[in-house]
């Protein structure tokens, strides 16, 4: 693969403050000492069409939308926290029904009063002085006032008060009427409010009183020219949410003193909203399939239902994922057509791609060809093993220079799924071959050469031995000893060489010719480049080469975990999404997934069923990931494992017992006997017993039979250890 091509430049990092735009390697720029000189003249900026974060709002409205603090997994943009839960809270139907019943009773009582059936007027006159009686007083005004009080005000007020108290009208007002009245008043106020300067309009993010449109942090640091230019870019529509997030990250570099404020201002004045753009020059994705909030890094997955099974704070709220949750990894299980790819993996991959354009993440999406993980234009590198004319190749050895490390990763991919194989012995066998080969040729062997060496072809082994002697006549002893050890072990019982050769044969096919090229000058993609905001998609040939696809998926998972754990710079969130993780989870990979939480990385795994995972690893796999998703259509066997993972909770149950009714006298018993003779049912008494018992939060039967189509039950966990109970959500809302 020629990584010097224009597509290769897209794998570079987002330029930090002061880096040369358009270069794949950052070029640091020294900042002058003292205060910066006069700001350079602002060059004309051609208008660039940008898309707002949502079709129905501008970037200004998006920035000014409140984002209150909330529980993990809640979509915070525009979220309205629920009031504290009241254990004595009356249900909606009970409250509204009681209010209507009280109103009807009040109207009935008022009709009785007005028609004289309840002589309230006479009772009131009985307690008044005789001189106030309407027929005795000589003052017409007093007569009218007394009549109104006695006939309307006093009885009407008493009936209205009692009706409101009995019908809980104040609670109806607080729960239903007042919020709608406030929204209507706010809408009228906004319509009548005159236009104000953007920097003076109220608004805030996370409780801050400053207007984010005016870039208050930049302004407080004294960079007024940069703040004015950025505010102009926002109000003019030349900036989108990706630009805002990218420039905000650049300013964070200034705050951390890894970049100069003068350099920040200089680049803002020169490039405006396009400052520090991704090396590809792309500032947005061609299409979005989900709702994103790049200010907080969230992607909306759906909405929690109002079910009593959901946590109180989540009922009716949006459900979202962010790097703080994906850092614990995610496992989604659901049959084909349940929305595993379109409603789980595609939004997550899209969110990571947007954050890569903002310089915050790196993503590798792996799926079958045509899996629906986004168009080619949404990625910097598209790898198609087995596709004629594929532009990019894949490094079998993950860019490693250490033969032992490369052999361990390759052994995990080749035999990690075989419970009878010892991956440590397999890694040793591989290292005994690729180590001498690298010492002799300065590179690791390609697939054909590796297969011949594992098969023990005499000509290939002899040629390698001679190459080791020729490369280092005086120091070839170590390489030759490795080859001698491999020859002694070959053919012994339990030797992994034959199994390794059989597995490598799946990759030594004409369709993969040149794809795993290791010759000098070739630069295939390797996982060690995840320290840059790269967007990669791998299309596996599952239809034509199913076993090779599974092998490559295991290889990519092993390389990803090893590379991100070895990164020196972990400022970027690294994400690997496997659309079909069947036969990829091994004991070693499950252990490595648990370690990703401290490496600012995570994996997203999709499975049609947990039967695709070895039985000994199913419980461990669910325990290794912090976020678990069970989609509609899962089997009871899969549901049982989820039920065990989610544990039990204390609930109150009511046991109703029906006993024969023998109470009453002779007449009552005779009437009861006659009714039994006609109806065939004996009269019974009902007794209710309330108990507190421990039950599964979601049973296997509930998950298999009660999940509506398009819904899922998911539990979330942050890298800090905060958890949520299982949440029933409708995906895609």
C-alpha cells in the first residue's frame, strides 16, 4: 500500500495549534517571546457550506441549549431532570380521574344548592342579623351584596374549595398545567424579545453564565482577536459543530501549555473555522444516521420508556453513549434484523468518526462487505482483503519490530480459538522462524514464505539457514540455534507447526496475493497508527473466505488491544467496532479487553447469539464489558446469561389467596347456595399478602418474550465505575 497517496494523508493527526496544514506529519512552530505583535490581516475566507448539528437548529441554538448534569447514559442536550421521586406520588390516571370525579360531584352539589334541595341560602340568613335580610333592609346595595354572598359566593366558594381538595387540583396544576404555561410564556417572550448581540444574550453550557458563542475562555485569556473571529464564524454559519469541537480541543492544548496562545490566534485569524482541520481536509461526514452532541461527545441511541422497570431518573429520557461509557467496552447481542448494526454499531462508528475529524478519537470499523457501517467517503482508509485492486493492505505483524511480540499476536489470531491448542507454544514456534527470517532479510516473512517454513519445506529452511549465515557471518549463531530448535520440535507429538501451517493456508490464497506484502517499500496499514485521528474500515470477505475472515477479525482484535495498551500518547480515544464478533473472543482477548479501561480505549462487539462464543467464555465475556445490550429477539438461553449478569433486586409482591366463604347467618348462606347452584362458582373471600422478595431484574423469559420490536435492554457503566440498572429503551428515537 502506498501510504504517500492522498488517501494516506487522511491517516495523520489533526493539526495542533501552529502545525502546518495539509502535512501528514505535524511541524511544530516556535512561538516568539513576549506578547504577540500586531495580528495579521484576516485573509478573505471563501464560504464553505456546512451542516448544522441538527436540521432544525443553528449552531448558535445548539451551543446555547442547556446541558444539565445527569446520570450516566442520559442524553443531556435539552434534558429536563425529573423532580425527586415521591413514594406517595399518585399515578396519572388516579390523579386525573379523581379530579374529574370531584368536579362532577361538585357540579351535582351546586345544582342541588341552586334548586333549593340543600337550603344553604336559608342557613346563611339564619346566622345574619335580621336587619341584613334582603327583604327587610332599606338599602338596595346592601340587599344585592347579601344576596350575592348568600346565593353564590359563600356556597360556591365552599363547594369549590372542597372539590379542589378532594380532587387534588393543586397537584394537577403543578404536574400538567404549570409546565405548559411556562413553555407557552417562554415562547411568547422569545417572539417579542428584540434581537440582542450574541455576546450579551443569556445562555450557558453546564451551568456557565457566559455565552459559548462568544468564546468566553478565549476572551478571558486576552485573545480578543481570535474570540471575535470565532464568534463571527459561528454567527455567519461558516462553522459547524465539528469545527467548534476541533477548535475547542486546540484551545485545550493552549490551556495545558502544550501550545502557544499567539500561535492559536495566528491560525484562527488565517483559517477561521477551518483551522487545524483534519489532514484530509474533511470537516464533516457526508451523511449522519444519528443525533450527535460533540460538545459532550455523546451520540443518541434512543429513548428510555416510561416503564416502572426503568430507573426513575431515566424514564422518558434520551439514552446516549460517549467515550466515558465506551471505555468499558460494549457487547450487543441480537438476531439478524434486530438493529444490531443499524441502530448500535453504525451510530457508534459515526460518532467516533466525527470525533476523529475533531481530533479526539481514532476508530477502526470491521465488518462484512456491505455491512452498512458507512460510505467510503466517511473513512480515511478502506481495507478490502481479497478484493481485486484493493488500495490498502494490512500488516500481519502490526508494525512490530520485536519477533516475539509479533509472533504472540499472530499465534493468538491463528490458533487462539482452538481450546486444544497452546498459544504460548504456537508463539514460540512462530518466533523460531520469523526471528531468523528478520535477521536474514531485514523484514518479517510474507504469507507464502511463512507457510513454507511452518510446513518444514527443506528447500525453504535451507535457504533461510544460508541467508542467516550470509547476513551475519560472525553472529548468526542465535538465529541458527532458533532454526535448529524448530527442526527438533517439528514432527513431535503436540507440535503446533502443522496446525499453524493449516491456518496460514487460509491466507495463502490467490485472492490475497500481495495484500500482506512485507517487501521493502510497502507500507500496509498497521494498528500502531492509532495515536492519530484516523478513520479505518475493514471489509472482510465473509462469503468467499469465511475462515480467513474470522482469522483476520481475531488478528485485528489482538493487534488493537496490544497497540492501544502500548501507546505513549493516550489523549485520543481509540475504538474498535466488530460488527460480527463470532469466533473472535478468546481467553487472551477477554483478559485484554478488561485492561482497555485504563488505556482510553474500548471495543464494540456485535453478536447474533452468545452461542458464537465458547461456552467457557460466555460469562467472562459479559463480565469483561461494562455496557451490555440485549436486543429484541434474543433466545431464552442468551437471556439467561444476561439475567445472571444483571443480578437480582428486591421487589414487593402480592400473593392473593381465595378461600371458601362460610360467614353469615342462615339467610346469607341460603342466598349463597342459590347463587352457586345457578353460576357454578362458590363464593370466596380474598386475602392479600405483601412480601419483599429478591427477583431477577430481567428474567430470561422477559428478555425473550416481552421485548417489543425495535427495543433493547441495556446496562451501562463508566470508566469510573458508575453503573446503571438495565434500561428498556426504544432504539432510534
